[in-house]
């Protein structure tokens, strides 16, 4: 196990562990600044709501992630939500207790700052894609993002997050109908399929090639 992950596991040994059902809101607004959560199992999405009630998804947290660290470090408490998208095992600590550990370990603090920086780069790339790219390009990009997180290293991925087309659409800034059309195209091209309700990417390299072809067509 990575040295910093081992440190995190040791820190959260004193925390309060609970199993949370899928699609349950863990915290929102000011409540998000009171506790820090460590994901032992499962997935959590970070989002806000527009005035019309539509979700704007910022990030998906997975096993061994800590949230809502960016809000806590910034001291800001916008109306953001953190919700499970699968059954999840979470361990929580009071914010002050966790920050004490973080302030006493410069190596662990650097580890989190590096992860936050990576997240910001990813968010910047996503914003660029939302502004300038077509729906199929954005859909494939998101599929590859999840493929990288779920592959076993054999060019095959089973997307374990169990996202609906509506959740894909919220992440991409499209409508559910648009995402469904793109997924149907990819299914006909045998680039994705479904098995027992799970989304499967049978050949990641072929999907990457499809994305490259789209890039070339957009710049032609």
C-alpha cells in the first residue's frame, strides 16, 4: 500500500464508520465543513444544483478518497452536495482533528495538494471540452475517464459506478436524450455494451482510436 494511503488508514482508525445506501446525500452546504470523510468502499459524487434544479457535477470520488477537502481548505461553504452513487463504506472524523494531523505531516499535506492540483487540471480540460466539443466526443471522453479507473490492465473495463444516462448528461452538460443517442451509436459500433446491467467497454484501445478520429475530423 502507498505510504500516504497507509497514513490515511491509520488516521481514520479513530473515526466513525458507517455503511451508506446508494443515492444518499452525505452532506450539503455548511454541514460539509464539520466533518471529513474517507471512502473505504464505493463512490461519491460532488455536485451543485442550478435554479432550475438541474445537477452540475464537479467530481466523482472513489475508494481511498477524502472529501470535501477542497471546501474545508478554502473555508468556503457553497451550496454543494456530496451523494453516494453506490453502496459505500465511509469513515468520518471531525474537521479540526483531521486538519491537526494534516498540519503535523508536511508530506501528507503535499500529497493532498498534488491531488487537488490534478483535479483542477482535469476540471479545466473538462470545461474546454464542454465549450468546444461535440456530444459524441464528450461522451467517449467520459467513458475513457471511467475506463481508466475501472480497467484491470487487460484493455477491458466494467464501469462499476453504475451511472444512469441522466447522470452522464449532468456531468457532460447535455440532455439525457442526447447522451442516450450517443450511447446507442457506440453500442451499434460495438464499442460499448451492457451485461447484467453493467456498462462494459470491451476494447479500450478501439474506443481511444474512435476519439482520435473525431479529433481529426474536428480539426480538418
